[in-house]
């Protein structure tokens, strides 16, 4: 497919911690890569209000379901919706209403058949019928009950109907008490207790899925019931843990991986106009010990090693397969095992063994162990094979070869021990690395700022836990989203930044605004290659903060999704709080400045008032760089303000004060602290090196006042008396003393003026 024809397909799942949803997503991701389709995974939770209200720990889990709304508004080409799991507790009408939110996009409903929508489900009937037939006909079970799940769920209903049909075909009794509704997880203790209490004759239990069977196991073990002998148990789905239970769980194999693969194939067929009538995935009953009650084989007989090398290799493969180990012997290991058996037979049984033979076989053993992964999970069965193989060799080999056989036996165990130790060490290192990444996320949370650029560095952390690419979108303002509340439409985000590996990028402010559909095809997403993106919801309590789209390097990144949700959500929340706090502080500072100005300023003259003067003058002399500075301190008085007020009115008096204030500010300059001390008196302090000598100041003052009077056009003269002193300030307490000295100079000047004026009056 050409790049320009690449389609964008979304898959909406329930909790990614649920094994079924994980397998479904894994299958879809695998198919999308194979078919060159862009895939967007939306891992939400479940549509059941009781889930989020019955347990306080789950109160805000409904927030994950906001991803469903994002998917509905993303304008993707096609949506695969796991209706049967997401809405497992909904009835048919509720499921249909749920799907209606995606009306603008073609939809495939998975695990739920809904009119008007293409669908893909498991063939629930055949697998359950086969399981009941097996229990009834081959194991002689006569009283078979069912943990039925939620019968509003179409899968549960179909499995229940298949169970009833099979009972009837086998002429087995059915009682209403044999059917026990329950949750679809392992929290079924109460229901299982009730089932066996009401029906003590029960000898088999069909479980609607493997998770329910897990809960049934717990109750039966508690009651000392021998699973498989006393009561047979059968699950559904055949999830990865099923055959690792004790005893291994018989289950109907319903491969969610295959379901995900076929769902993406159907999406592509729809988009390319190819007809696709597949609606059901086959199921198969897998009998295991929980159904037939035989004891596990712990020590293999020597007959296990009879036959050709290929037959022995097949036996070993089957033995491991039955163990349910994660590291089942694959074809490559099976073929190599066959060659190893051939070599051991030739060198230890058919000929005399020497050191070179031993070294050759030991080298083959080393290679075999490099091919097998998950040694810990297969340890017991490997020990069975080693012990039984040693016995077989010791019986069949010539006596002279026994020392070499014992050394080979010892080396097998030595290598097994080394690999087990290595695997545990790797697990320990992985855990330490996981803790280290956790600490880094916590540190990022504690050091978060309101600066987008700094916080985009946190995206770098995602690369070390498996996200090769990530894109961060935050709401311009957090959105409140209540359970079952309306989710906003036409959402706009700030496209804050993105990361490619360890390289992070922040977008300019004028390029950040983006709509939801644009988030899924932004211009920084490399269009020259295919993408699988995981949508990660960012929320805290009832507030939504945005989403991250993460491109996983491997499927294992799904394990990290909830970690990313909680860590990045806390950072997004802190970013918003800090940005809001910054706004509040700026507003408070602005208001404080206005308030402080109103407190410190004289309203009439627009200069400092008495309180403001003393505060600012104190700040000036207390500055470290002003220590020991010589200041000019002045005190001024309007000589005839009273006469102006009496003869010309208050307004003219105010004019005279304002004019005088302007003149004095001009006289002393911007380096001075200048203020009105009371009705007609002013004070000033200024560094001497900024103003000059006292005599020069007096002369300049007279010139300014003369010009003021000549330009004012007033019928009166504005006159001023000015007292000036020169002092070196050493601390803030000098201010009052210096002002007192300046005022004394002022009053001396006023007295002198009065004497001169009186002398002139008498002379005239």
C-alpha cells in the first residue's frame, strides 16, 4: 500500500490490565503492522456505574472512558470497538446506545452482535457444548453447574444457552440453582460459596471465563476440594495463565489475539471495498487436569525416551506444552533437541566416550540453553527430563561411559543453575531499573514548573520505558468530567510538545492551538512510515487535563500505560496549578502595587506622602552600596499658601501646592526621594554627587520659582523657603535627625526673611 493510502484505524478496548483486552490489542497491533495500517489504541475501562461507586479505590476509574469520546471525535477512518467487554454489564439497548456515539465513523463491534453494525465474535456455542460433552460422556459428570457471569452480556448469554443445550443433549438434570450469575473477574467468592452450598452434589463447574475460574479455584482450595477429582472446573478463553494454575485449567480456547488480527483485516477490507463476511472466530475445548483429575507426572519413566530421536523430541515438546510454561519449545528448539538426542545416543551409547565427545555434547547443551527462554517457569519439568534422561542413559550405556554420563548429568544441572541465577538476576535488574524510572518520574513531578519547555523534557522519560515517540496535548483549561456526565465536544488542546527518542521539542505558543482530529494527524508525525499509537488519558479526580499519544517500541509498553497515566497526569496537574498560581501572583502584585501606591502617594501633588517618604528614604540609605554616602537633605515650605487660600480660594491654593511640587521635583531630579510632609511642607533626600553644592541648589531654586511666577499668569506669587543640610548617613535612624536639621535651617531661613521684610516695611 502506498503511504498516501495508509488508513487510520482505531481500536477501543476495556482495561488493558485485563488479559483478554491485552491479547485483543496485541493481535490488532500485529495485524496493523503486517497490513501497513496506522493503528490508534484507546484503552478505557468498563461502562458500569457500580464498578466506580462500590469501591472507593475505583472512584475515578471512569475517567479512562473519556478516551471513548476522544475516539468518537478523532475522525479516524474506522473504529473497532470491544463492545462485549467494555459494556459487558449493559443490556442490548444500552450497548446500542453506546455505539451510537461513534455514528460519524464506520464501526466493527467485537464480542457483541448489534443490529446496524458489522460484528466479530467467538463461536461461543461449539466450545461450551464440547466441554459439557467431555465432562458428561468421558468423565461421567452428572451435576454440572455454571458460573454464568452477566446474562445481559451476549457472550455470557450464548455460553449459558450452549450449556443448557448440552445438558439436555446429555440427559443431565438442570436446576435453577445450578446457574449462578457473577462478576466477570475473579471476585466471585460469595457466588461460588453459594453455588456449592445450595448444590452439594455439584461435580463440575463451567465458568464463563478463565478469570472467573481463577476465583472458583480459590474457593475450592479453601474448602479442600480436589479440583479435577471432587469437582471439575472448565474456563473459557484459554488465557496465558490457565495452564499454569494448579492443577492446569481446562478451558475453551477463544483466541483474543486472533480476534484482534481478524478485526483489523475486516477494517482494511471495508476501507478498500473488499467483501468480508467473517463474523465468528472458532473456539476449541482444551482438556486439562482440572477436567479429568489425573495426577501430574513428576518423574518420567525411562520409556519416555524410547523411540526415534524425532519421537523423543516430540515427547519432550508435548511435555513442556502440557506444563503451560511461557517458554514452550518452539520448532527450532524441537529440531535442535532431536539433534542433541542423536548425538548423545551416538557418543554415549553406541561408542566409547572420550573427552572430546563430552566437550562436543556440552557445547550442544550450552547452545540449547541459549535457545530456551523462561528457564525458571520450566525448571521442574527440565529437572524431570534431566533425571529421567540420566537414568535412561545409565541403563543403556556401556559401563566405561558412566563417568562421562555423570559429568554430563552434573553439567546439565550446573547449566540449569547458572541460567536460573542469570534469569533471576535479570529480573532483579529489571526491577531495579523499574524503580529507578519510578524515582525519575517522581523527581520530575517534584521539579515541575509552569514552563512548557522545561516540562517537555519529561517526555524523554517515556523513551526509556518503551515509547519511541510521544505527543503531549493539554487542555487550555482543565475540563470537569463527572461519571455519566456530558463530555465536551469540539475540544481544543494546546499541542505542548513531542519527543522522538531522547530528543524533545516544544512548539511556539502561536502554533500550539490544535483540534482533536488534528492531534491524530499532526504535521510532526512522520508520514513516511506506519504508526501504532497508544492514547493515554491524563486526569486527576474529576478533572481532565489532556492526552498523550505514545508510540510503543514493543507490545510490552502496554504494561506501562497506567504508570504513564498517573505520573504524567500529576505533572500536568502541577503545571496547571503553577501557571494559575503565577497568574494569581501577577494579579496580586498588580493590585498590591496599586494599593501600595495609593497608601504611599499624596493624592493632590502626586508625590510621596509623609509615610511613603520615610519608607523610600529609609530604603535608600539602607542599601549596602550607599553605605557612607553623603546626602543633601532638604525641607521646603510654601510662604504664602494661607494668604492665597484666603484671598483667591482653595482651588488656587491647591494649584500653588501642585506647581511647587513640580518645581521641587525638577530641582532635585529623579535620583531624589521627595515627599509632602503636611499641608504646605515638603522633604527631600538626594545623594550629593547627583545634585551638587547647597549654594548652587539655592540659586537654582530661586531661578525655577521666578520662572514659575512669570509663566503662571496668576495674580499672586508662589514663594518657597528651603532649608538644606549636608550629612553622611550611616543608618536608617539618621533620617529623622536629618529632616529635623533641615527643618531648623528652613525655620532659620523663614525668620531671616521676616526680619528683612519687616525692616523694608519700616524703611518704606
